[in-house]
């Protein structure tokens, strides 16, 4: 299995190399030169547990790893301590719809599915093809990614991680999650600025030759944990295969019959993993892409026109507040049959004008595989309440966007294919918005909100969030955007 870049097919890199490198030097994203087929594996995996499916599926892509190395990575990432209720439990709501819950990990959001795995993959890759230097992960976060990366990299040998969050720009619970972070190799900094300031600051460090050299001299190499790393995408393919097998197991489909997936989407990583699973031969029906009011993808998948020149809305599903969906580049590459020249042209236009258009056969293929829709905050809140009243099931704001879009899809198409809604966060992670959606008054204190939601819903507060209550703040440093490099240098003694 070899990998190339979406903007340059000339590369023949190994999985370990692309996981360690993150992004290709000309700005493209790494992608397998050929998507492996599941073949008989699907039948063989009937009834298998999550870790078995993970070993089999990831093994197809990690051909430069031994079976024992893949097994070690899987065991380290999806252990019972991190996922006490299983990695991806599924519950049925009525006849057609099943909820695939991907938030039973340490930070209560689906980012754990990938960020529990990426650090072990990186560390194994570093052993294989690295130069013996320690990896220093720098993360700018608007909330979910930072915490999930901290939990993933915590105490992983050969790695250090520093996370920057906008001091005033994350939720109370997210701030608490990060300020109380444990681990010997972690650093957390508040930044006096917004998320863009954090991101710009991190990019400035990555591209500062003097800083890079100073860290290299100290035996350390910068890397990134953001969602364009192949090592974050690959683990996400696993749960689509697992979910399909669960549907078969629960008698909702016969082996070989299609299942639709509805995915609450921001950076297009999660839904792209579903597409990859389909390309491997998983019987995938429609992929339904759900957006909030930032509906740049809805427009693209319906018309072929991607246009980021539009207002940015802050919504109650903040992890989907995004106008540049990076992983879409991989889809365009794959749908065009690996046309790296086309990808270069389209992404050149996007960088220059903020927009591009696809048409003809490519648009037809896009429409054949994907459906898309969006939801306003009011519609999202109404859906949370309606789902709770009808099924007694509590969903978070992001998942509610998906349910709303699925309802519209069924109304418009009459499609009755069994469907899995991908649930991306615990309702307690966005407890204030969920409580308000249920028509309840929201208390001021963070933990009173959790208790109130538990009282109304009867669903217990997840242990990792409840445990924050007794924890002392450990990281209280706040720096100006211009001082981010100095802060990392001081913390790591470089
Ligand atoms: C990150 C995130 C998403 C969006 O996922 P992408 O892979 O970026 O499309 C959706 N919901 C939640 C809760 C998230 O944290």
C-alpha cells in the first residue's frame, strides 16, 4: 500500500511516512494510491468485536506495519478503560433509524475515535521511519479537538503536546476539561485572542525556521494532530464497517443490502471515512451530509459550486461552524479518478477567489453518492425536543442537525433504506443548549447544568465530565498571540 498526494500523484510513500509527515509539502493531502477491497473480510468479520474489526480494516492500509504492531496500536487506543461502554454502541430509534454513538471515549465527543489512535500510530511510525527525535505536537483548538488530542497524547512515550485555546472563545466545560488536564508531557495555554489568532500563531511557529532549528537542536520535531492527517482519517473508516456489521447482527439488513449513513459534518473527515468504506466494498447507500447554518457543503453537494465567501455563523453546534472543509479535497481527488491536476486547479482557485465549481460527470457522481441538507438553530432545538418526546432519547446539538436533515431527506425522497445516524457528541458536552431545547431554565453553575439535564432526562452524566468537578486547575498561563512561541520554549526548556 503506497500513498501519494491529492495534488501530486508522483509520490510513493508508506503509511508510516505519511502519518509522521501529516501534510504533503506542496499543500496536498495524503491518500492511498489504491483503495483496498474488503472482499471476503466483511463476511469473516460477522459478529466480531470492535477491536477485531479495527485490526482487520486498518491492517489493509498499514501494510508497512506488522500484524502485531497493528494489534498493539488497536489495543492501546480502544482499551476498556478509555471506552468503558464499548467504542461504538448503537441504539435503534424506531423502524428505520439507528444511532451510532461515537462519544463514549474520554472526552465525550467523536474526536476520541481518531485521537486515541493517532498518537500510537505516530509513535509507532516514528520508531519505523523517524530520526529518533521527540515529536512535539502543537494544536490550536476551538474546543473539542484540543481536549481529545491532550487525552490521546497524554503520557505517550516520545511525544510532547502543547494546546492553545482562545481564552474567551471556548465553553466553560471545554475550558475546565483543558485546564485540569493530567499527564507528564502536556502543556495548555490560554491565548488573548480568538481561534484564528491561535491558528495563525501555531502556523507561525511551524514555519519559523529559527524556531524549528532550535527545537531540532534540542532533539525535538514539530508535528500536527489536525484532521488532515491520514492517521486521523483511517481509524474512522473502522466504525462504518463495524456499524454495518451491527446492522446485520441486529437483523435490520441482510448481508449485502445497503445502509444509508447520515453524518453531521464540518471538516468533511467523518463522512469521507464513510465514502472510503463504500469504496472498499461496504454496501453503503446514500451518504447524507448534514450541516448547520454554515451550509457551504449543502450548496456544494447540490449544485457543484463551493463558495466560502459567505457570512460565518456561530451556532449551537459549534464543532460544525466551518467554511473550509479540508477533507473535501480528498473526495474530489477520488471522485475524479485521481486527477491531481484538477485538484491543483480547483484548490488554486479556492485560495485565490474563495470558490470553485465542479460539473459534468464529476457532479453526477457526487449527486449519485451524496445527499445534503442543513438545519437552523431553532430547527436543531426543535429536533432535540421532538426526539426526546417521541423516543425518550437525548441527542446533542450536532446529532440533532443530522436527525433533522434525515427527516427532510425521507420526506423529499421517500427512501426507506435502513439508516444509521452518526451521533458525534454526548448531549452533556453541550448541556446548556440541550437543556434550553427541552424548554428548561439553565442554571449559572456548570455542574448545576449537568445535574439539571440529568434530572430532566434520566440519562446519567458521563463519568469524565462528572469527574471534572473535584479537579484543580493545573494550567492557568495566558499569553498574547505574539508570545506563543516563547511560551512553548519556556515550557519545554528549549
Ligand atoms: C468535529 C465534530 C464534527 C464534524 O466532524 P468533521 O469530521 O469535521 O466533519 C461534528 N460533531 C462534533 C461533535 C464534532 O466534534
